[in-house]
């Protein structure tokens, strides 16, 4: 009988023996690496070992599936509101957002598009207007990039009162995927763009006919893609199946989903989506228009709003990102901003991509406020809320990136506050 | 009326006008960047534009879903055989394998495990044996890493005759995910490993009680993890829900799924999974044992086995990976190995991770053989089949990493051959 088989029979028994004796020893042992609490509240799961007939070692398992969905015991979902759905930031791990949980924003529902009938038209100030089927696009030279997309309206609560809500509800309109498609420059070369063309209209095939103007800057020409892939397979319907425009670092809205048309021109096209909406109203009544880049932001997602904390060790985790490039540092404060210490960044740190930060912390049970602030490679630092509002006022609905403060009460409850 | 709305009404009309005129212009225009064929066979989709009442711009779209699965029109699946299921390599994009399409290998089915009742026991040559609930593990310091897992039996057909099959069927027991969990070193520190402990038994909670011995090398101590996360959410059931061992670069089998127990000891535990199986029989009757590392391999996935090619431009794509570290170069031959040219590697190139390579090519319609070969950062180059067999013979079932040759017939059919 192999060692494995021998031990196997003794497993339940050993576990029973181990539990009482050694958990305490472990906790009292002062494991410095873990900076763990010696309190017995750290590990409090006391469920019994399974010994019944459903023991998975006593019955053959199920057959694998041809498309292996998540366990039915997993319940994380997007919060679906009338016009958007938020990613459960507090439940995410690593930097990839599961495609099924990627945030979405729609303006007249999610269209059902048959990719075999879909066409992308490229016309306007070009010498050779063309349309492409999805299959044709897939046969062109391709590229893939792991990067975030964030709705410009993400974190908009920050402009108003501090709403008692979760990280998902407050900041969940941002997600990261590996996007695959054709570089925009490949397509523009194919249509022979005329010299006068400095802007491009991108239009969706949805019932809102959402359309945005994109300036043809060097950055756009170098980085923009027409995507058909997300995390290794086709785009999900909510993310633009079968085609979307992808403009790394730009507000989500211009990453036009269900993309059907690109029109080149010599000026912005002034659609309702960049005049009546998606502009940033300033205190003096003027407004920023085409404020396309998402500035650096960070959010602690664990612990975060409406979670219940216990005294002892916690790994503070969160996400940081910048539409300008790479995140260089994330600092964490656990004393309401009096002192800051650098968090560890998960490698590789990619440009215009969610970057997970981690920071070990032991909560002593006292009331406090935890915060994170990030710096990107351009030297831009995420502002405190007061500084942001001093410039922008409180009439905007977009581009809020102030430092998030979570207050932890003596009862362990985590709440959204302005500090 | 905005520019977008105006153009919108004219879309179908314009497309009709554009099609006849400009597709030909584009194709005849010699777009050098694309190195495209001037043949009209490049783009042959001739479906009509949708004009019926199901036009997605004329009806409001569907409501988004709280968990947004793929479009029902997408049909890629794993090929499910009696003991394993292969990833559709030829359909993948980028480097992330969709979790639902990650390959799986099981030895007595996929167990149904309730994570709230599951325990991980760590015992043997330790001073403080301990068990952990999944929740307890999630509260410890965490780490995430994008890396491949490959079954040691992947590509095993290479040891025998050249079977006419797809890339998926021949090489689909390899996949890449972002894995999240606790570093093994964190857990071993917690149990106070005794000095004599140089090996570790890892045992699964499946009905096979699969168990493997792992040497506690520096590499293992630095890199191994006990994982609960895959691509941002919980492990899928087929990949070990709720816990698996993750040993970057090691054969899949030792990355024990449904992990329930780690036992430390001073010698390998000689389970049936490392004596009767998962050893490499050599020509002289001896066998490699504990041949744990997956050596460098590459496979062209597009075009690949049983696909039908048309004359003209093709972007050759494939995956390369090495259990020893980063891929440094992938060369492609389109003339049966007479000449080789470097392919472009998708950035970032990560250690012990699938690396996508791309190579533009124009097929002239003549019979030929295409191949890829990779080099890793240790200087190891993927061998030709003859060189591999000279050392290893043909009695092994494991660790085949010879260069894959795809023959393209004059009829455009792609077939697996030995060249």
C-alpha cells in the first residue's frame, strides 16, 4: 500500500487530532512573515469534516464538460442597473476580469448581432472606402493587449455626498481583459486615408446608434484596435460582440461597441454623445469636451465598503490604473492620510492596465480610515477629493478620480467617507 | 441632425455602392504592409447586408445579464475524451485560455466539493501540523501569476505514427491562466517544516486520491502556490475547485487538483502515479522518474491540422512555452526547415507562460511544410523529432516536444506529418 493510500484512511482522524492542538500553537507562535494576529478570531471556521456518503473520495466524480462553466456554488455577479452593470471589484483576484463579470454600459440594450452578417464600413476622407466582414478582419495581421476599459462615469458618486455602498457599486465600471483584434493603423492603411483626415467617427450597431469622434493622434494611430477577441475567445455580447473599437486609456464610451462604421473627417463630428453627454461641466459654466483620457486612479477593494472586519491580520488589496501609462507606485495609509507606505505591485505592471497592489496590515480594533493613492509614469498623482473639486467643482458626472477613503468603525464595519 | 444620424440612414446604400467598386481596388492596390494576396479568394464572404426587421438598430437590445456568458453563436469546445479534454488551440486568441476551455485531465471524474467544508491538511515532518479552510487561505498574503499548465502526456502522438488530426487533438493539453493563491512558502513557514523535510506529498480530494511527490527545491519553494483563483474568479471545477497545487513549469499531473493534503517527508513517497505512470521509458528499458519540468515546445496553431487553406495572405500564429523560463525566440520555416525566420512575439513575454508568435506569410498554392521552433532563456532549443527519439526512443508516453510539421497540399489541406 502506498504512503498516500495509507495516510488517506487516517485523514479524518488526523484532522480531528490536529485541530485542537495545533491551531492554537500556530496562532500563538508569532509567525512573523505573516504578521498574523494571535487572536483566535483569525480562524474561526468550525465546521465538521465531511464524513457522509457524499465524500468525493468515495464516489466517482462527474464527467468533464465541453465548456466548463464555474461552480454553481460561486455567486459573484454584476449589479445590473437600468443603463449599466458593475464588476464585483471586491471579489476579483489578480488583474484579469472574468469576461462574464466585465462591466458594461449600454444606451439602448445589448443588440443581438450575427457575426456572419455583420459588416464594418470605413469611409469618409479616404481614397478607397471599404467594408469588412468579421472573417476578413480575422485574417488580417492581429495584435493582443491586456488593458483596462473604464466608463468615464465610474466613481461619479464622488462628486456628491458619500454614499454608503460597496466598492462594486461605487467604482465597478472598470475592468481588464486581454483584447485581440486588428490595429486601426492596418485598416486605415488599407483605405488610404486622405491628408485632411484628423478625426474619425466610430458608430455602433446598437439601437442607440452610439457614435463618438476620435482624434487621430499619434497615440491613437499607434495603439487603437478593432477588436473581436476578449480573454482568448470572442467578445462577450455586452462588450460589443462581434466587434468593438479599443482605445487604450480612453473613456469607455469611445471604445464603441458593436462597431459598424468608421468615418474619417477633418473635424469632430459633434454627436449628441459628445455634446449633450460625456462632457465635464466646470464651476464657471464652461465644460471640458473630448476629455478622453482616464487619469490615474486607485481603489482599495479589500477591505471595502459594507464589509465586516475582524481584528487581526488583513492583506489590504486593491487596483490602480492610469490611461496615461504604467502605474509606478501605490501608497497606502491606514491612519487617515497622516502616513503613507508603499504597497507591493503585482508583476508584470502593464501600461494602461489594472495593477493589483497588496499591503499587509494588522487591524487593532480601533476606528481608522484606510486610503490608497497612485502615481503613474508621467508623474501624475491621484488627487485628494478637495483638490479635485477645487478645479472641477461638483457639477460634473464624469472623470472622478479622487482618493477613496474607507472608514473602519470599532464595530468593524467599513464605510465610504470623505476624509 | 447629427452627422452620425445622417450617415446612419445611408449605411446600407453606401455599403452596396462600396462593395463592388472598392474591394477590388483594395485588393489590387498592393497594400504592402499587409503583404496581402491580390487574389479575389482572400475575401469571399458574399452574404447580403441585413435589411430585415431584425436589424439591431431598429429594435431595442436585450437587457444585460448579471453573469454575461458567451454568445450562443460561439461554438468552440473542448474535445472530451474518457480521461481528458483538450483546449481548442486553433481557436484561441492572445495568451489567456478562457477558463471554460482550459484543458483538463482527471483520473476518476471531477469531484463535487463544497468549499465551505473543504480542508487542506499540512503535516508530516513539521512541528505544527495544521489544516486550513478555503476562507482561511484566502485571508493569508496572496499572489497571482500568469503561467501555463501542460499535461506531460500532451503531444504524445509524436512518439508514434503521424496521426491526421487537429492542433487541438494533438497538442491541446496545455493552457494558460492567471492563477491566484497563497505561496507554498507562506504555508510551510506556518507549519514549521523540519530540517529533514526535502519532499512533499500532494494529494487530491478526488475518487482517485491522486498523489504526487514534489521535491522541495529552491525553485519550488520560491514559486509554488496553493491556488484558489483562475482568471480573476474561483478555479473551475475541472481545474481543481476549490484548491489546487500550482508548480509553474512542472508537468500538469503534479499540480494536484482538489488539493486536500500536503505531507512533508525526507524522501519521495513513491505513489503509483510516479511509479506505474508518469515515468519516461527509455530505449534500454530504464526509465526517467520525476522528470517534472516541461521542456520548451512550440506549435503553429493557425494554419494547423485539418484546416483548409486558400492562396494568399495568412498570418501564421502559434504558441510557444517553456517550463524553464521565458521564450526568447521562435523561428518559423515555410519551406520544410530549409530556412528559418524569426516570428514576432506578443509582449509581455512572461516566464513559464504561453507566448503567442505571429509571422506574416503569403501562400503561393504550392505544396510545402510549415514548422516552428523555439528557444528558451536557458539556451535550450526545441529539438527535431529525430533528435528527440534518438535519445528517448519511442516507448515513452510523456514529454514529447519535437518540432511540429504541418504539410500543406496543393489542395490547401493541412496535415500532420513528420519532416
